[in-house]
């Protein structure tokens, strides 16, 4: 692979998942490692739920192994996570504004 997993698009990672060249846990581990390497400089994360993320990745791999996913499976997971992050960020901003 020319790129690290965390640098790949949803389409690229989905293709690798479908070919069984990687698993969800590989992808999540790559992202977690990247966060670990750079977050001390940028402080983008308040909480990193590493164990939860890895458990969810394992569950996704099991689901994929049973053929219980469709083409949008990975995209749905990413959108859900993005929405959760946006909601968390908005709540933090709202709470800070209320204190001021």
C-alpha cells in the first residue's frame, strides 16, 4: 500500500475490506495510532475511547464475516461517528458559552 490506512478514503478502505486485505480492527488501530502520534501537538480530542473503538471494530469484522453487511456498512459507521463527534463538540461549545 502506498498510503497508511488512516490516509485512505472510504472507498479505498472498503475495497480492501471487501478483498479481505485488511479488517476493521486494522483500520481502527491505524487511526488510533495516528491520534496517539499527533494529538499531543494539536489537542483535538477530549476523550479517546480506544477499547470501545477496538471492540466495535471486532464486532464489525464479525458482522462482515457472517455476510451481514451491505455496501454502505462502513460509510454508515463513519457518518454515525462523525455525527457523534459533532454533537459532542457542539455541547462543549454551548456549555462554555453558558458559563461566560
